[in-house]
C-alpha cells in the first residue's frame, strides 16, 4: 500500500513535483488550508494524475471538500501553492482557469426565475468574448450536455421548481457544457437515488474513458469510489494516509485506520473491484459484562 503523510514532504519532493507538472496538470504543493483561524490541513501535497478518474475519500471533516475548493481556485492556501499546468492557479486569469477546469460545488444556488436551459447555457460563458459570441456549436454542446444528464425535457422548466435530484443533474449538465479537460465534482451523487447515483458515476466514467478528461470527485460511498476510481486518495485529519489504485490500497486495515470501522474486503462480483463489507452489529459491539458473567469468569 502506498502511504504518504504531509509531514514527510521535503524540498526534493517539492522540486520533483514541479518537474512533473508537465505530466500532472493539477498539483497541490505543501498547502495549508483553513477558514479564518481554523486550520483544516497543513503542508498537504497532492498530485492529480493526468487522464485519471481520481476520487477523494475520508471521514467527515477530514478536508476532502476543502482540498477540492483549493484545487479549483475557490480557496486560497494560506501557505504553499496550487499549480495548474505549472502555473500558480491564483495568478492565472479567471477565464483561462474556467476554460481549463470546471467545478461542481457541493451546494449550488441558481438565480431566481432561471430556466434549466439558461442555467446550462451559462457553462459556455468562459468561451465567450468580444470576438466570439453565442454560436451553433454552443447550442449543440448545451443540448448534448442536457441529453447526457437526462434533463433535456426539463429545458423550459424553472430550476427552483425541480426536485433536489433533478437540480443536481442540471448543475452537472452546466459543468459538462463548460467542456473543460479537468472536471472537479464535490459529492456529485448528493440528493440522488441509487439508480441516478449509478447513472451519474457511469457518465463520469464515460467522460474519463471516452473523452480523456481528468476527473476529481469527492465521494462518501467507499464502494462507489473503489468501483469507479482509477486513482484513490484517502484523507484523514487533513493528511493523505494512502493513495493509488483501489485494488492496491483498499484493505481492511486502511478502512479501520481511516474510518474507524471494522470490515472485510471481498471482490465485487460485478466489477472485480474491492468491496467493503462492514462487520455486523454483533461483531462490532462487545457484550456488556454482568455480575453473573463476572462471577462465572472468576470461577
């Protein structure tokens, strides 16, 4: 199992990351992240392998979404830097970043009175300019994005009339319409029933496999992560505890150390990927000692 901790980062590793920036387009280099005076992660280093479907997992409040916000330029590190194509992302023009990297945040709020079609069309904004206005290509891309997420029939509906699951698919369609080579998704299966969760993850896998996009997603479901990810990053308390292919790093020991849960790891009968089977309630809970059992043990 490949294991790394932020405290092991040194100068030579930092130099090596810079040299590999031409291959790995998105890198967090010794970043310290937090909100106000609260530090979430310190000296955290992460490389997103190019052309991968990378999934970040870990317990609540371990820094998953915070890391994704930093990688997407929404959160500025208080120390260290995030590199996009070898450049410090904070120093790059916003439109240039938006043409390279798309983000589906955890909570998105649509403007009042906007239709589905108009919201998805906003994904084309980074590609507009003085010399390039709305085009038939933009229309085609918006239509394809809505069709691939199953919201084409909702084009004339107001977003605030939709269910939570429908709204989530509309936001994904807008991110797709942005047509960026890198796409970051923070809990993209939130609000979705199990069928639509699989549909969204299948779509993400298609974007990676058929279009060569680099995807980075935060997921809570470890089994979904193990099935779909080509590269898995496990976080705990703001540190990388393991990373690599799910088949190489997902073990009962990793799950116990990262999530504090006893389990068995078996092969998924459908995909052959690691499948986490939590220990039963009786297996997890030790029986309480009683006076009678104590007396028997004493004898």
